[in-house]
C-alpha cells in the first residue's frame, strides 16, 4: 500500500533559472521557473524513492529539518 509523505522544498533563484533542494533526502533539481523546478524536484524524489533500497533511504533520510530566518546586524 502506498502512503503520502511530506517533504520540504527550498527553491532558490540562480543566474539562469531556479534550483530546488529537498534537505530531508539531499536531492536537488532545477528548472527555468519556480513551478518547473518544483515539478522536477517532485519527479526526482519519486524516482529516488521508487528505485532506492530501504537501507539507502534510511541512510539519507533526515526526519527533522528546521527552516528559519536569522536577523544579523551587518556593518
């Protein structure tokens, strides 16, 4: 039986497109737009989860990822 799981996607603007990263599995993809980078990351995650062994998934999976902003005084 298949189950759903949520993952985090961090998408950053690069010089000529966007890079999407899933920090829980350390998998990245890219695209010309935010939507394309997100869709490509979803596809990369699905392919990895379908083809990787349970052991490899267990080694790479980070269950707790925290994303926050920091305010730093500069200058």
